[in-house]
C-alpha cells in the first residue's frame, strides 16, 4: 500500500498542509516555513514524504521520512 504524501501547498496568500486524498487541509499558516514545520512530523509519523510546492503550485522539493533504504537521493 502506498504511503499518503503530505503536501505543503499555496492557499491564497497563505500556505496549507494537506494529506494526499483529503479534501480539507490539516493546517493553514501564514508562511511556507511554518507549514513545513507542521508537515514534517505528520510525514514522520506516517513514514511518508513531504512534497513542498512553489507559489505557482509546481513542486519545489520532496523529502522522505519513510524507509530510507528504498529512496534514492536525486538532489545530491
């Protein structure tokens, strides 16, 4: 079964933390940094990933908090 990713997405002039497949956001914050701080513990608990989006909605970064042995680091 695939793990549910946690997305940090723009929401008007704010930032939302939203699990994939959920209709409602888990949290809405004023800054992207605050949203990331909320998303990371959720992803760690679920052994999932945080997908961070840019203001235009495109993906800026993805960080995995699951089984690291199966994840290939493509950034470094």
